[in-house]
C-alpha cells in the first residue's frame, strides 16, 4: 500500500487537546512504539505523532508533541522549544517505524 496515501487516510483533526496541529506523522499498520505505565503491566500503542501549538501561544511559547493511539486520542505529551527539536528528540521507544512528517 502507498505510504503517503495511507498517511492521508489517517490525518489527525485540526486540533488535539485544544492545540492546533502543525505537523503530523502516522505509522501505518504497525505502531511507532508504546507508552507503558509505571510498572510496565499495561502498554498503549502509539500510531500517531503530532506537533502542536496552542492558538494563544506566541512564537516564543513551547511546542507540544503529542503521542496518540489509533483514534488520535492523546496518550502522552512532551514540550519543546522548537518544532525541529520536537521532531529530532523522538524517543527510542517510538522508532519501530520511521516517522514521515507532513504539514497540516
């Protein structure tokens, strides 16, 4: 299946948790990785990654990277100073599939 076409089919909504999506990536059939609870007994599969900014934020405000399940429900968030750092500092646990970042 064409990866780009598959990504388009799974495009996130314009907003996640009230923040506007700037860039996003979809893993496809396999998750990027997992988020586990503290004792490791439960894991959430991460299929979507989104770089977001709250509309009230200025260009000096932090950027959020959301890790999402198959339904674009936010499972985890991280804060960065730039979009580039949010993309570059993707944790090892999300490297099962390569992230192909698309602009929204």
